[in-house]
C-alpha cells in the first residue's frame, strides 16, 4: 500500500469510533456500561429508552468494537470492550469541560457549589478508610453495586436513602459516591445527609475512575 492509502485506511477506522460516539445517547450508554455489564433491558430502563432504540445504539457501539456482548438465555448482555473505552470517555469529558464554556458552567453550577459539597479526593479517602473513621456509601442502583463497587463500601441506593437514614452511624463522616463526576446521585445524597444532621461529603470521582487508578474494588 502507498503512504496515502495507509493513512486513509487508518483514519477511516479512527472515524468509526468518532461516529459511534457522536450520539449523546450512545455516550450515556458508554457511561452506564463503565459501571459494569448490563442487559439491554437494564440499559433501556436506566437511560429511559425503548428496547428497540437501545438495541440499535448498542449495535452501533458493537460495530465500532467499543462494547462486547454475550447471550444468556433470552437476554443479551453488554460490557465495555476494555478499560481503554472507559478512559476514552473520561478524557472526552475532561476536554469538553476545559474547552466548552457551557459544560464548565453546568459543572460549576450543579457539581461545585462553593462550601456546600466539599468533595474528597481518592487518595484522601484511601487514607481515611485505612484509619477506619469514615463510612463509604454507594448510592448507585443496587445492580450496579453488585456488579462492582469500592471495597468496603455500603450499598444504599439514592431512592432509598431518606427512608433508611436510621441505619447510618451519626458519629463518623459519610462519603457518598456514584457513577462518576457527572452523576448527580452523590450530590443529592450529600444534601440529604447534611439536611438530617450527618457529616457528609462526596467522592470527587466515581467507580470507573477509582478502578482505573488501581484502587481496591470488590
């Protein structure tokens, strides 16, 4: 092959990934699959899509080699092809936040309210967990917790939090985490906990970032 042909072939295949990720819905699906393997039905429910629409988006991601799939009985399950896809999504989001003013404004308004949410870093949380003076709360849906979670975390889905506050200790700080930087579950959890007198903070990353940094996952 000539140099031009080689370059054309390479960039054509690079563009397959760009095309697959050009849909907001498919970006959300990749974000959901960063939590772990999910069935088509589960993805449709979480993304508020029809089964048919979800299947079509998943086929596009599969064709671009971004996800794997397996069949179990009548159900089809999807997972990210590898950790690199999760990393690609993270870098994609970071560039958008740095370069697009609208993204930065949304983040500052809803995720970085000064003095209110006071996020904790991964390294700080690791130290606190080793000292045993913190409770780590996973506020994602229970199926995502069962798929994978921060080692030592306690599952308490956000939609059950207010009804189960009595289960939480009041004498230690609580750190809530969820799917990632742009998931609002942990933000909401901290506000609920603080409104009921708990000392609470949110983790500044979600499970995929924690896992990508080689930190303990169960």
